[in-house]
C-alpha cells in the first residue's frame, strides 16, 4: 500500500468514526437500526449503496463539476437522518420491497452526504493533479469506517434482543426514535445557522 493511498484511506475511516462525523454516524446507525447480526449481507449492500452515492458526488464536487452551498448541505444531512429514522419507526416488517426502498434511500442520501465529505477532501487534495488515488483511498476508508459503525450497532442489537429479551421491533423503535430526536435537534440548530448566513 503506497504512502499516499494509506494516508487517504486512514483519513477516510477516521473521518467517519471521529466525533466531527457524528451526523454521518447517526445516519449509518439509522440505516442499520432495523437489522440484526444475521442480516449482515443486507447491511453490507445497504452501506455500499450509501458509499456509491457519496462517491458520485464526491468525484463530481472535487472535480468542480457540481457545487452546492456547504450550509445547505449541512442542513440537509440531519434531514436525511430523521427521514430514515422515521421510516424505520413506521415500517412493520422487512419485506423485499421495503429493503429495496432502503437501498434507494441509502443511495440518494449518500449523494447528499458526499457533498459534505467533498469540502474536507478538497482541502486535503488542494491543487494535486492526480485525484484518482486520493478519491479511491478516501472512499474505501469511509466504507471501512461505516462498517465499523454498523458492526457496533449490530452487536448491540444482538445483545439487547437476544440477551435481555427486548423484542426486535421494540429495539428498532427505541433506537430510531432516539436518532430521530437527535437529528431533529441538529436540524433546528442548523436551520437557524442557515437562516443567519
């Protein structure tokens, strides 16, 4: 692994699990709240769909093809979180159609989150001509960071549901409701910031 690749890879996963990325952590938690450890393949596809979404806008933004005001992106991110959490609370079961809708959510909302990552990555790359290696390494790092969050959520779900006897549906509602509440508070705060800018 080249030094440059390793550096951007490390920045990618650290960017997700760092406290600075708590809103992205909340989104990954919301995406995986309805799943259990035995559903890990579905979650892997789900998180990969999210990665593909943010990789697309990351590439377009770093290449200066797309630009959206950062304060608007920062406002949209918590909205994607509470929409996902709300969707979790009102779904009754994991039918194939609902799972496919989750994948579309992950892909579409990944486009939004990618814009937030792009400002950070652009500041790192600067005027560097070869952006392919940093983009690939950073995205792979993000994927690994996201899988770390997912693993934590699935392990916690397994302990709570299998050891304490909490029903799976109740666990989903508790976790999703908590994420929803935090995301709404973040949205209100960022809405105020957006209006004042």
